[in-house]
C-alpha cells in the first residue's frame, strides 16, 4: 500500500537523521571514532541521545552473515567501515559509487564520516505499527463509506430518472389498448417535462 511505503520511508528518514545525530555527537564528545561500535551497541547509560530501536540483540547469530543492528553502516572520512553490515566488513573501504550515495556526518562543518543505509527495512515500534493499523482501518472505513454513499446516490438517481419513464410507458401501453384518456403527471425540470 502506498501509505505504508510512505510511512516506512518517513521512519527510515527519521532513523537516518537520528543515527547521524548520534554518531556526530559521539565524535564531537570523544574526538575520534575509537569505540563507536561498542558505544552504539552496548552502552545504554551514555549521555548522547539514542533510539533503542537501533539495537537488535540476537540478530547476529554465529555462522550467519553479520546484520547491522542500526540499519546503517558507518564509515570514517576516508570511507573505511567502522560499524559493519552484511555488505561491508569492519575495516573494508566503501566503494566510491556507494560513498557518493552516503550521507555525510559533519562535526563543526567538517565531514568526519559517512552513514550508508544497509537497505534493510527498519522494524517499526509498537506505536508506529498501531498508527499504521489505525490509518489503514480509517482508509478502509472511508472507502466503505464512500462506496455506500455512491450506491445510495446511484439508486436514488436511477429511481428518479426511471419512475417518470415507467409512468409514461404504462400510459402509452394503456393507450394502445384503447384507453385514450391517459394523464401522466410529470414534475421534473428536464427533458421529460417538455413532452
């Protein structure tokens, strides 16, 4: 559904903005990227604001490809991966084409790193899921209501148009049987009124 896609895009953009804000704040506080992966994944008492939905414990199972719990890969200013994903391993250099599509992480007007989306859809939290369910339900009710109104309006219009024609047809049928004194009261302001 288009609404769901747009909402997912909004959630992704918000997560991206929060991730970039988080890692930029980390760099600003510590002056380097040393320890950023451990900081993002393990330290719940940090001073920097953090959205816990970026954490996804249990998703990195031994023997399985590494899945970034953040939805983003973090690379330093040279493109060296600091926070890995299934596509990029830690220490690997990001391809130039991918780096050109990355979002810069700036501190004091200087680019200190890049955030790349992993392409994995972020999981919606309970409030976001509830919002999507309510929105979809409201759209369903609106569609059903509009359909009911259209049907009722169609029935009314069909009846108001066919009733006078039915009366005229009945009068003509009686006239063909010899009852020539037929009168049909037509109270419309359309083509039938001119007959």
